C-alpha cells in the first residue's frame, strides 16, 4: 500500500470539497444566517488545515501520486467517510441537529443519494444549511471521486482504478481508456442536464433557490427537497412532469449519453438494459394508472401523472413524492415496492440492485431450467446486443448474495432497538438500497430520528456500503487487500 500517495490524494479531495462548501457559506451571508456562516467557515478552515498538514508531511517523501488497484478501494472508502465527517460539521455546529450522529447520518444520506432524513421540520432550517444538504445529493449522484479525477488530471493519478472503485454497476467500464477525459465528459453532461432542469423549473414559477435545490435532488436521484411535502408542496403538474423527465434521465446509464456525444446512436438505441428500464417504467406506469383510475382515486389525467411520477421516483430511488401514495390501492403500492429494489441502470445516479443485475439473474434462472430439461443445450446470457460472460454473471450472483446477507444480519442488529421487525427490515432496506422512502411509518410519517445514535451509525455504514456497491468497502476487511 502506497500510504503517502493515498494521503496526498485525500488531501486534494478535501481541498475540492472545502472549495465547494464556500458556496453555501456565501449564501449564509446573503440570507443573514450568521450562525450557519460561521459553522461553514470553521469547517472549511479545519479541512484546509488538515489538507495542508498532509501535503507538507508527505511532500519530501512522495511528490508524485501513484495509486494501485488496492489503494483505490482504500482511497474511495476513506474519501466518502471523510467528506461525510466534515460535511456533517455545519449541521452540528449550527445546531440544525442536536447531535453529531444525526448530522453525520444526514450528510452520509446526502452524499450517498439515499434521501433518508433525521430532520422533522425541513422548512424551519436555515436556507444555506438546506442548500448544502441538497448540494451533497448532486455531488454524490455522479461521484465526488469522479469529479476529482475530472478536474485534477494534472496530478498524474491513475484515474481508472479510482473511478472503477466508486462507479456503480457491472457495465461501468465501457467508456474509454482516457479516463480523465471520460470523467470530465460525464460531469459536463451531468452539469448540462442540471442547468437545463433549473431553466425548466424557473419557467414553472419556482424561485431560483427552489429550482436549484430541487434539481440537486432530481439529478442526484436522491430526493432531498427544500419543502416538508416534497414536490407536492409546489402544487404544479408542470413541475411534476419536469421532475419525471429528469428523474428518468438520472436513472439512465450516463455512459449512454457519452455514446450520443460520440455519435454512436445505434449503441444507445440497442442498449439492452436501457430498453428494459424504459419498458418497465411504461408497463408499471400503465398498470398503476389504470388501478388508480378504476379505484376512483384520481381523474384519468391525474392518475397518469401521479402514476408516472411515483413509478419513476421509485425505480430511480429518487424518493420525491407528488401525493400520499401510502393511501393508494395495495396493487399500486406493491408495484412501487418492487420497483425501488430494482433501481436504475448501471452507471446512473440511481440506487437499488440495478436493472442489469435483475435482468441477468432472471436469465441465469431461465438457463438453469433449460439445462435441467436439456442437459446438452448450449446456453448463454445476452442482454440486448451484449453477451454477459460467466465471470460477470458470477460476480452479479455474488453481489446479490452478499446484499441479502448484509440485509439479514443488519436487520438482526437493528432489532436490538426493540422496534418491530417490519420497521427494522424496511429501515435496513431503505438505507442499503439508497432509497430513502418506502412503506410503513419510516420514510413516510416518521424520520430516522426515532432511532438511537448507535443505530444511526449502522445505517450510515449501510448507506455507504450500498452506494459503493458492497465490494469496494468489504474488500477492506479481507486479508488479501493488506497482503504485500
């Protein structure tokens, strides 16, 4: 392990986040929120001081950063811990939340694009604090390490390993050998779509502040909103349709947008995962629309709009709400429940297991039945035009198995809080899946503030594990990683 290189890289990442934190600090001055302003200034000062100490301490020994594959797992995991640890300080110092455990949970929820919260009255908080809270959604959506690789290529970092350790999904490496260029392109696409959504929301009558913070939650597929009632607070069908479209964009593999820029339109159209993703949304929205209309919950137009909104919100794990879906017919609720575990596409801002993994597991199951009936039959796994190798299929099976084990073990641990089993299980599923909202009391009528501090640390770990897709974090607990 190259400790000096890892430390220097972490120092530069801390500098980047400190620079970004200056934006909500400036807003605190504009809004006259001086307590929040000083909480940001103290945090920024601590980050810069720590970064400088690391740079000076490693200057003589290592001037060039060289990150190996093993180093990348450590760097990415520690990065997410550090940015959440420092990012939580403004909330704690400004007394937005009563203790550091809740503050850390809140910001980890933001950076991991989970959207779970411990704040009971969002609109009572300082606007600058809420802006920073929502900004973490946006930064975490594409990935803070991917941003770092994009804006600091001059450091000579081997960015491929870093991006691979942070990105999500089994098809995440289908981009280009020029990883800095790719990272920059992905972030420019992300920024461009975000600016476009802000403009559309402004046309919908939202203030600039609301438009930007809603965009943060939408494009990050996270769901933090500046209102207690989420998107329903704006009471605007136009705003809801804008959010539907951009939530859909956020749940799509951003590598496909990169292919469009390369004029590889056929690759986009024939992408198997995207076609499944689109088909699931259309079919689920149609079924929910019909169920809502025939049950007399909404008019036809309102049924279609609310169905599309909640279907897209759930499958992308964004977590925005346009209405109280917990009062919907059980058929519609069941569809939404299934969608949130499917998640968005690989390489998207969405959470969940991912469409490609669900599709591959279904194919594996089908092939298993086929080989039992015809033992000599030649089988392969094909998603769209892509042939899924046995190695990839095995990795996906391992991921799903490890995912389920994590859920079961975590549920048993959380049950020590003495809450009922359904509440504990749903809380674990919401955090490891980076979903944020769900069914039952947690995430709908109650926040995670009901849990003791030690449970919030468990949930924070689950959110990070879910965002980095298990292997990156769990590899730190293996002997092979630390073996020379």
